[in-house]
């Protein structure tokens, strides 16, 4: 079978070409695939049987107005209405074989960030870099499931407000136990690099809670900053969600809802940095996104 990088069509041929074929890869290899013009009744029935929406819709219909309002309030934390928030959460429960329905919460919704430290590890540290310019993967408006790499110019202006929702169950196993979410701001003053931290210390054992911290000023001209989540001389688990680093009237955290904090990018998106990268990840430590069963 022959492969082509591009073809040159007459206007009349283009109509027939795009009627039956569609591009399959926009960036790396020039290839096309057959376009499905008609869906048979048999296939429609099969797709309907595979859908989770009918059973989720029945559950939603059985909710009281108070329960629907609670889901609406929880969904607002992620810019979703109550129905869409419930669908996202219930789909995750079904796919993970978890019975029943969740209790909507303002502090966490469906997938959350999860950090684990087990023996022989005693620490973990992950980071998210925020230079002045960087690439992100952004959904193409009006195109279902289509994304494109976009360069972001993050003009930093204080104050910087950190916010995070978290739940922890950590036990000391060393001389200097601590866990925290913090930002290190890189600035320059009279030719000297300076680094200023603003942090949120975590309680070692707590149910879901929110905490915030604000940095109002630094010495010199700000160049960029890096966000960190760190656990030291502790073992156990830490859950987090709705992570925010707000300045210039905007939250700049990538994957703020912790859908996939360990997500990496390849192929045409190779220039997009991972949401969070491991700085210190010894054997026994792990981080990713999970649906919490607690």
C-alpha cells in the first residue's frame, strides 16, 4: 500500500474526497481514514447498550431537589452544572466497580491527586514549572476530542495566592517530618538571583480541608516561579484537589482539578511539559490521580 505526505486536488475532487475520507493525524504523519457516513440501527442499539447514561439518568431522576442542589454546588467548583458533575463522578464509580453513589463535596470531586510514601521511602517531592512562556495542550473550541499545542505567556504580578484542598494520613519516620504545598518565586535584584517561598503546611492527619497562603511582595524583578508538593520524613497518603496559584486575576495551575497529575505528552505535543514532574521519587513513593474510595 502506497503512503503519501500530501495530495493536490481539484475543487471538484475535494468535494468527493472529504465526503468519504477524513484526516486522522494533523501533526506527524499525513494519513486519512474512512468517514462513517451512516450508522445502522443495529450499531445504534449497540452503542446505547454500552452507554452509562441511561442508568445514571435513572439515579439522577430519583434525587430530591436538595440532593440536586448539592451536586450543583459541588459542580460549580469545576465550572460544571449538577448533572454533568454527577455524570463524571458516577462514571468513575462504575468503571472502578464502586457501588452506590457519592456524597457531593465542595472540597473534592471525582478524580483527585494522590501521593503515597511507603517503606523504604521516607519522602516525595513533585513540581510544576511556571516560566514566563510555556506550552500547554488546549481543547479546540467546537471540535469534540480535539486538542492543539498553544504557547502561554504568563505575566507574573503579585500578590500570589496559593490554595489547595487536601486530606492526609501521615506518620513520622525521621527527624524532620513535614508536608507542604509551596511556591518558590525567582526574582532578580541588582544582578543577584533571589528566591522567595510562600507555603501551606499540611496537617499530618486530617479529613478534607482547604488552606490558603498569600505572598504580597518580593525583592527585585520577578522572573518566574515553581510550585511544589513535598512530603519529608513521613509515610502514608496525601490526597489533594482544586489546586490554585492565582495572580493577575487568574488561576495558572495546570490540571487544577487533578484529573491526571502525572500526565505526559508525546508526538506533536512533545514540547508540552508534564502537569507535575518528579523531583524526588525514591522506591516506595508514587503519585498520580485516583478516584478516592474513602
